[in-house]
C-alpha cells in the first residue's frame, strides 16, 4: 500500500512579533493563509526506512536537509514513538514549495508525513494528538495540518480557523539563496530592542479579509519580520518596488523571507505582474489562497 498526502505552503498576512520569551521563542499574533504551492509526500510499505526528495529544477537540491536530518525523519520518529511502533516506510517527497524561503515548506512536509504515516501504519491518531505532535516538530507545522486561513498565537503553534470567503491571488518570487529563520529573528531582536511583550494584534487584517476587497487587504498586510529580512537581504527591497511598479497592489516579504509575495487584484492581474517580473527574474510563480491543509490525494 502507498499513500500520498499533499500539504500547502503558508504565507503570513499579518505577522505581529513580540519580545522573546524566556524559552527564546517569540510570541506571535499571525494570520496564516495556505496557498496553492504544495509538496506531496508519499509513504509506502517497506521493512526499513528510506527517504527520497525530488525538487524542481529551480530548487537547489543541496538546500534540502539530507536524510536523517530532514524534518520528515523527525516526524516519523515522533509519531512512531508516540504509539510505540517501529519506524518502517519508504517515503518520497516531491517539493514545489521554496526551501528556506519563509513559506514553511519543511513544515508542510512534516505535516504531510504525519498524516501519511498515520494512515499507512493504521494508527488512527486523534486530531488533538496530531496537532500536539505537529507543534513539537515546529511552530507552523500545526497550521499546515489545518490549512485555510487561521489565526496563529503562542509561538505560532496555536491555530484557530478564521472566515476567509474570498480567493486572493498572489505572485510568489523565490530567491536562489535561502534565509535562516533563527538568523532573521536574531536580527529582529537587534533592530527592535524595545519590542512589546504583546505582538501587534490582527484586527485590521481580519476586517480587511472580511471585505473580500484586495485593495483593502493590500493596505492591511503586515510583517514585523520584514525589516529584519530586508536588513539581511537589502536586494529584496528592489524586488518589492519592482513588483509594485509592475502592477501589484502590494509587495511584502513572506514570513522570515527571502521569498517575496505580491498581492494582485485578480487572476489576470497576477499573470500580468508575473509576466513583468519574469523579464528580470528566473522563477516567478502565480498561486492563490486559501486552500486546504494536509490531505490524502492518493491511496494505491
Ligand atoms: O518552531 P520552528 O522550528 O519553526 O522555529 C525555528 C526557529 O525560529 C526557532 O529555533 C527560533 O529561533 C525561531 N522562532 C522564534 N519564535 C517563533 C518561531 C520561531 O524565535 N515564534
């Protein structure tokens, strides 16, 4: 038997970041949206454990953590330990989400692996246990399970779905060089020594979502990590300007970066912005959200 689970990339429509907590993590108030760039994780029966990763030509294969250090290995061990079973499966990951790009690609793989292995091993893990295991793997892994649009609090691991009836169109520009999330948070601390304990709330963003109007959403997008990411990668500021000059309603850094996002008026406008950006950038993707969280696409 083999099972394929698809899990989406996330973007942060609002990312409010507070001063670091005692455990070193930063308190967040964020609004996640799952978008249609997805990784597929296939788990098949096997006596041992193997993990293979396939990337499209625009992703550097060396940027993907190797077997043993990959978050999918950790997800498998955590799930197996939780139930007291052996880790045994042949797992392959087909990536379409930028690596180290601020779109939670590794988290999507972890979420998809939890669901695929749970089904393959017949474990019937409860939703609450799956979410708790996901949170142990990383702050935004629970969201990759839930998908849609959700408010994230705590260090990002506490997720609560929010209404988001519209479809929003995004142009996504990955970078050939990844950015380390811890490094971006460290730079945030240096640049914001007076960060408040309570992160900026998401009220304006949630009201904007409810209007369904992309012009209003564009005005409400917020990312407290953006200045830190731009400080580490000043070239991204030019890209954001170029996207806006190419017709995007707003450009912003995705999470901790370096992937940049551009909100467009509709699907046609997104394709036009993408065409303009493609004149100078080798990889420009068009997608939309919200989409579903990790879900089974094939049982064979
Ligand atoms: O939870 P996750 O493994 O995705 O976090 C990666 C790193 O990002 C953490 O080790 C930490 O340095 C930083 N981080 C943080 N505050 C958060 C989430 C992540 O400082 N809320």
